[in-house]
């Protein structure tokens, strides 16, 4: 069984700028990740506190979104 003309699988239209990562973006991400790694390696206790704090905030934000979506249903 075939599909009728015009009823095939359609891919969503994406802006080219939304999916392209420039070399400058890659350099910035590399420098930032390197700086974080250096700080965490140089100051392990402070690094652990910052990482645990950031991950906790991330978890709390997702938990808040999940609970809010459950309340709406």
C-alpha cells in the first residue's frame, strides 16, 4: 500500500541558524569547559559544593515543572 501524493512523511521545517554551531561557539564551549575543569581540579571542595548546588537546582527546576504539569491535568 502506498501513500497518496502529498501525504508522505514530512520533516519539520527548521531554521538553518537553529542547528548550526559555528567554530566560535565550539571554541567558547571548549574554553568554558576547560576553565570549569581547571577550577574543579584546583579547588576540589569548592568544586564539589558548586557542582552539587548546580545539580540540585537543576533537579528542583525539573521537579517543579513536572509537579506543575501534573496539577494542570
